[in-house]
């Protein structure tokens, strides 16, 4: 018991899908939203490439109201860009001069739901492989109880999100306490498949579903590690560079 | 698409915790309830050692009503045998002459909840490492859509249940289709930790919680593989030998 009492390290916990969010309490904690393919990877990349703010919204209808106010709007349904929107959801669309300094409305069902559910958290940031080192450093520097919130797909568990959560846990295992089996399992899963991550994710059904949409290059990008030095933080409206 | 249409193998799916059960539909499927430490291990062992029927009930109150009817009743709360019950919950208590041919009321919160939730399933069986080969063979012979239902702990994911689910998936991966990431992850987790399973489970918080209750020998037994050749099947009231 003495060891437990003396261990003042903050707690790192993984929420495997939004359907399990009721088992977590974000109050005064930092929350890292993880939607690897593609929302949080796109957000990190866009901010790195000069976009001023990525504003997540859940529905096309909500995006339309922003569109009417004159905002740039990005979105797809079933892998096809919504015709009257300016952009689809590919990270490659938010790298050019045309988006620099802009605020962009970004329809993303699973990721937006996580942001809404994280209300009450101290900070909400967007984590992904493309900005992983910046996220590792930020969590460690904050030294605060942290929830790694896997966005999943329609409340279902998806492996790519769990793998990134596992990467964070593995990196920070010395500095944080792990007190539940979800967190330990994510760490072990990442530890054992990290050498073959793209190959493993290609076996996953989430990947297969997305592959049918013809976004393979996006997926390769989202599973890569260009090390964008950016922590996208939610300012109450959208994600901005910290 | 041709391959998909031609693949007539049944589906094998893992439900990681009862909190995610709504994402599964047991209708016409076989359900394998998995509560490694200790309910389903105890049930398999007890039937192997001659107990006639293990009747799972959720609450002490419910067990009391059976006790009043003259049944043998087993149960613990916080690791301590309930004083007026005949047995605790250790698998070692159901191996002797005194239980042979008997029907025993067995309080088990997480496992019982899974049985209740599995209503509508074609068959409900109890799976564990102690009878794993019998379970592998039965699922394969049935050749039917099957859900591996991890009982968890108070709706939380626990690693020992997921590991056994992963063992089943790994064994039957050629004969069944895997169509979701939970199932693939359980398989990978088992694949990579199976050589060090007891050591891995000892890191798990579920184990630590149980260790505090002083049931280490029970846990070692539940993680071992004596190969009891028994498939405990639910007959509407309790688990009996198939």
C-alpha cells in the first residue's frame, strides 16, 4: 500500500470507443482526441501547413449554415466530396496557398462527437501519428491526468485509433500511471505490431471499408510519421495551433 | 467483391465488454460467455469434476431464495465467502465428492449478466482456458456465426477475457470470417503475449484487484490449461455438460 500512496504520477487512460465514454470523467483532465483515419491527422497536417483554424462540425446541415455565412467548408459523404463544398476531407487538400491563414469548417462525425463529449476537460487536443512527437511532449510537459479518446467509427472500436493510443502509452509509461486493462492492452498491441503497422492496419476492417472509398493515399499518409511539430488545441470553436 | 460473395464461412466476433453488447445481435448465433477469473473457469472445472449443474445468479438475494428451497449455494462478496452459503467461488471448492451429482447455485455478477443479455442466442456456452480445446472443437463443429462475449468487470474491459477470446479467434481464423477490429485486435493481443500470458495478466489491473483478495492460486488455475474435455451449455436454468 505504501508504494501506491507514494506514486504521485498522473494517470493515463485509454477510452477505446465513444460507446465506453461513460466510464471516464474528463473533469480537470486533458483529453487527446484520436481519429487517425482521417480527422485528427488532417487537422494536425492542416494547421502545420498554415490553416488558422479547423472547426469540426458533425453534420452536413451544420456545415451548410457556416457555408451560408461565407466560411470555407470541407466535407464528404461516402468518400465523395459534397458538390457545393470547397473541399473534401483529404489531408492533401489542406496543404496549399489557398488555405493559408483560413478558418475551415470540417465535417467529421466521429471526431466531432468526441470533442462534444469531452466538455469539462481542461484541454482538448488532436493527436495522430503525423504529429506524434509534439503530442508526446505536450502530454508529458502538462503532467496531468490524461484521457486518450479513440473516436472509432460509429461508436465501434477501430484498430488504428487504438494503435496510436498505444503508442502514446508506450512512450509515456514511465511518467504516468496505468490503472486499467484497456490502457495496458493498447500499449501491448502497439508494442507488438509497431514494426508492421501499415500491414496490420491493412488487415483491419476499418481500413478495408475505407479502401473501398479509394482513399488509400490518405490512409498511407495518416499512418506515416512526418513529425509535424504542432499541437492542435480546441479553443471552444475549433482547433488552433497551440 | 466476388471473393466476398463466395466466402460462406460463418462470422466470429468478439464483444470486448457487456457495455458494447448493443453492437452485437445474438439471434441464431452461438454465444461463448468468457469470464476467465473466475466464473466460466469454475463452471467448466466443476462440471468436469462431476457437478451436475451450475446455476448462475446475479445477486446474493437471488441466491438466498434458492438457499431457502434447499439448494447448495456458492458465493463471495469482496473475496470472502458469504457466511451462510455452502461454498465460496473458488474452482477448488467444486472438485470433491461432496459436490458430485449436485446442482449448485453460483453467484457471479459479470457472468450472469452475459447469460441474461445473450437471450435469443442459439446456444450459450461457457469458455475458459481450462476447457479451451473442447470449446475450439465445439465452435468449429457447430460452424455457425459465433459471438465471444467477454464478461469484463462491472462493464469494464478486462484483459484476461480478451486474451481467451483472442485464443479462440487465432485457433479458428481459417474457418471463420473476421469482420471487425475488436476481433482482430483480440487475436493479435493473444498472438503476441501467449508465451508470457500469466506474466502479462499479472500486470493487468484486474489481476491486481483480485490479488488483493488473496485468490492467487485460483488465478493461476484459471490461466492454466488442464484441458478438461467439457462444453458447459446453458439449458435455460444453468450450465450442464453437453
